[in-house]
C-alpha cells in the first residue's frame, strides 16, 4: 500500500505565498511521477504541475508563479503571487510501481483560499 499525506493549505491574501507538501510512504518500489492538481467549486479537476524523471510540466495559468520540486518521496508546490482564481482544493498525485504492481494514488486534498 502507498499512502499520501498532504499539508500546507490555508487562507492567504492576494499576492501572498503558500507552500504545499505531499509525503508518500509505504511499500513502493519506484516513484515515476509526482504532481499537483486542483479543483475549484463547480469546475473539473485540472493539472497544476508534475515532475517526472526530472521533466517538469507546469500549467500556463500558474507558470512563473508556482514551482514544483521533489525530495525523495516528498513533492512540494511553492505558490507565490497568489490570485483569487487560485482558490481550490489541491490534490497530490503519485504514480509508480509497488510490490503489488503499478499504483496511482491521490492525496486527501488541501484547501487553498486566496482572498481579494
């Protein structure tokens, strides 16, 4: 089993910063991709940023403001210059290989609210 624990969400004013973290634990053999997605009320879940084998993919809407990084089995999302439209529940996603085969796990989600 692979477990994910997210932390770091909260309430911040426009222009502020937050840092999200997601720690993976369990019987995984390899982590291939770690990433962040978000879902605003009434909208579909969308990709924010992923990191896979050193290749980083960042959504245009957050490019230049958000930075994804990884340290072993933990992925971070540094969010700067936050805007009200960044308000959403942010989910961590990890894909890799465990003893039982391929896994694709989601974190529990953490609320980010940006006030205007």
